[in-house]
């Protein structure tokens, strides 16, 4: 009888702990930087991938938001006007930071944004550049002695400007915390790889299937 009571008590505690964990669950925050002349698919691709990630039928894997140097509309390179959700001054804590391409001199033109990226890199789980966003990270010294890639048409320039980078021909590179991706649509692959790192292969495959995206690596 005592054994049965002890077993029942253990089961009740386990159920309580599981319910409590579910109630305390919070999706990871994904912050995507946008700015004037940002490449549209560079940020919309990852935005869609992370937004469409579910751990089950209802539980979202990520809370995705757009942030900009200032809280005002920006114009993408397509001419599309986008309003960010936050500025770098008022955004929530970030678990995954995405830096899309477009303006190779962004960190020089907006030193406060460069400082924001450097501070966030120290605290976040993953920092990912898309396309020529690699130049922005490289300009901040974050890609020194790391494997990196970018849009195929900018690779030679990336290596010339930042000779410490180990240039890769892969669709994306993974240096642990810092991920870089090749041009434009490769941001989708980098995002799916990030999902695999964070939530495992099953969740990644489910997201890729939903998106009808052929992800093989």
C-alpha cells in the first residue's frame, strides 16, 4: 500500500511539473533587422520560416519581430515600405538576431546599430547574416577567422575587404553561435538549419514541409 501511495505521489508531482513547464513556456524571440535598401527576401524569407514554426498544433516556436535603427518606416530595395515593430532602443531581449543584406556600410552609417549588434551577439543564442549581411558582421570583426559565405557575386569582395575570413562555397556556414548564408533565398536554408539546432530535426522537417522547401543539409 505504501509503495502504491509513493508511486501515485510521484505521478502527481510529474504531472504538476509538466503542466507548470507548459504554462511557463515562452517562444524564442527572433529579431530581424531592417533598414533602407534592405533586400526584401533576405528578411522576409527568415521571417516567414520562423513565423511558421510550430512545436505542436498550437504552440509557436518563435516570436518574430522586425527592428530598425529608428521606429519609422523603411523602404526596401524593391521600393516596398515596411514599418518595424521596434527600434533598437525599445526592442525585447533577442534570442536569435538576423542581419539581412543590402547596405554594406550599414554599421559605419549607423554606429549605434553596430554597437547594438555587438551587444546582442554577446547575449543571444544565434546571430545569422543573410546574403551581403555578412559584410555588416565582418565590418564589426565578428567573422574574423570564421567560415563565412555571402551572395556569389560578392564573395571576392568580401575576401578582399576582410582577409581574415575563411571563405566557404556552402549554402550556409555554422560557426556555433554565428551562422552566415549565401545569397537571398539561402536565408531560408539558414533559418531551417537554425530551427534544427534549437528544436531538432523533426520540427525543422515539419516546418520545411509546410513551406514546401527542399532542405537537404
